[in-house]
């Protein structure tokens, strides 16, 4: 889900939406992953992109249970999101660890005004120790352990900027597929003046 304008970032992307979409398509093509689809709904909206709006639209369109997969660095920002309770009422959340810093799911949810519901009213345990269940909406939030890239999109952009600065274009910076790197070089994206 490419965002039109992330409300937690100070300014819009320097890269046109159409080019960011092309980069995503090149990435998926190189992965050979046919089960992943790019949803362009946020790009078609004006203004800031709020996950609550995206999940509302997707839940009406797909009619299936939604799981929002986000990196640990993004999950830590959940209390800053617009209506985080609404986000959790619309989707389960799988938190992918990207760094060595453990994520305190319960604390993050408490900052959003969501109480830990790993036990029901009678004290019966309803979830594993590392999962949090939001009983009102029957949603869960839990760590999701996969071999994720160890860096965020911000770190990848920093790697690209370093390549432009040093004029070292021989090898794609860490975290960037060859096809995506070729498009970045060809279009001089993220170039440092």
C-alpha cells in the first residue's frame, strides 16, 4: 500500500506517485511473487493517507479478515496515528521485528488507550504471553517472526543518497533489488544535489 502522503512525515515524497508505483511493480516482478498485489487506493485519494481510512475501504472491498503487517519501528509510532483504536478494530496487526530492540506491544497499545486483554473478565488466559488480544473487536496484535529486511525504507533511502554522494553505482545499495536500482539510476531518483 503506497501512501499518498504519510501524516507522520514532514513533506510529501520527492518521487512522483507513478514512479513509486513503477518501483514497487519492478520489485514484485523480480521477486516472482504473484500472490502479492499492490493496492493503489491511497494514491487515488487526495490529502494525507490514514491507515484507518485504508482499512475501512479494504474491509468493504475484500470482505475478508485483514492483517496489517508492519515493521517494529512503525508499530512504535501507533499512538501517533489517527484513531489507532479504529485501526485495531478493523485489522489484526502482525509486528515484524527489524532491529534488536524488543517491542513492548502491551505498552504501545496502552498508550493508544487499549488495555491488555490477554485474559478475559474471569481471568482465563485467551492469548499467548507475547500476543495481545483486543476483546472488544476480537482482534490480535502479536510479533511476527520472518526473515525481514533488517532496515527500513528510511535507511534504504539513506543508502541510496550515500551511493549518489560517492558516485558508486556499481553495486545496488543494501536492501535494493537490481531491477529497482536500475530504475533509480536511470531516473536519478533520490539524487543528492
